[in-house]
């Protein structure tokens, strides 16, 4: 915590009140819970708080500057880092540089989160995957969204069974939940899922997979199981309940972007 405060002093030179506030967050070592209980905790910034990404960016600023000075192909967003090299020897040198800076900062790296890709291999960064010139949604991101769809559908099925609610009511609730998560057009300032992925991806492969998955669970709410009989609920039926295809919305977004550029 003290070393991060020292870095903040170098960065924040024109706002002493802000510097004091951030320093207190890092050095206080205690917090007050909503019920008034005082919780003692190790000093530092709790992960997941609004200021933690800022602290991460500031703390690793010296590493950013180093890689910039030597002309390395280096990219970082918070603690997600991507390094390119033309040869294995150059890559090994950059990896050594990286670990040296991490050790100097008193940090550690989870080996499970480190991967080295050869030319032609797929790699992932910030929720995207890249392979053979195509940018798609990463497997991790797809699986996270599938997990949310599955959990929400099972929760709605329990509610439907308990209350005797009609199928269409539960199905509309599932569709509405993910329309809001994926698009949320009611709030133009919100950085939604589609606003992050649509401008970057160059294929609809993962979008088709996610469309099929959501449709499967909309139908699952009808019977509570996965079987062919669920297809009595047609695609048109589901569209009438408000379903919006990711593939369709992606091409609308892309066409709008192309017309805006022309």
C-alpha cells in the first residue's frame, strides 16, 4: 500500500484533497459495514471496488513506460496484459522483463492465467479471441453468458412451478432479462455487452451459438426438460415474446456503422 501511495504522489500533483482521499483508502486498514460494525482488514484496495482498476493502472505505470521506451508490442488493460514478439528469443526477453517488473512491485502472477501462443494459434484478450485473421468472442466469455442464461432459466422454472404461472410469462421474463443485459437501449450511456463486442468481432459464429443456447432455454421453460417436444414452441412464437437474435442485431449494427462511415 505504501509503495502505491508513493506512485500516486508522483501522478497526482495538482489535487492534494484527492491524493489524501486515495491515500486514506489504501492505508486506513479498516472499514465500516452498513450495520455500523468496524471491520479490520489488511491495508490496500479491495478488488472489485470502483477505484481498484485505477490503482492497478497507476501501480503498473512504470512497466508500461518501460515497454514503450524499448518499442515492445505490449498492451495492457488493468491486469490483462498482451505481449507480441517476432522471435522466440525476443519473446523470452520480454517475458523476463515482465516478471522482473512484477517482482519489483511485490506482485505475483497466477500461472494458470499465463499462456504462450505460436503464430497461427488462437489467443484471447479482454473477452475476445483471435485466430486466422478473425476476431470472435472468447470461450470464457461465452461460457459465462451461458451460465447466466442457464441459472436464470432454472430460477424462473422453479418460480413457474411454485406459483403456477403460465409458460409465456416465465419465457418473457427470461427474454427480457437478456435483452436488457445484451442491449439495454433504455440507457444510452451504459456500456452494454453488444456495445463492447459488436464493433470489434468479424464473425457471427459465437453469436449463432449463443442465440441457439438462449432459444433452447426459452423452450426449456415450457416442459422443464430438454427434448424435441419443446420445438412445439416455434421460433416465431419466441420472437413474438420479444426475442432479439444476436446475429440479426449484429448485422444491423454493422450495416449502420458502414453507412455512417460512407
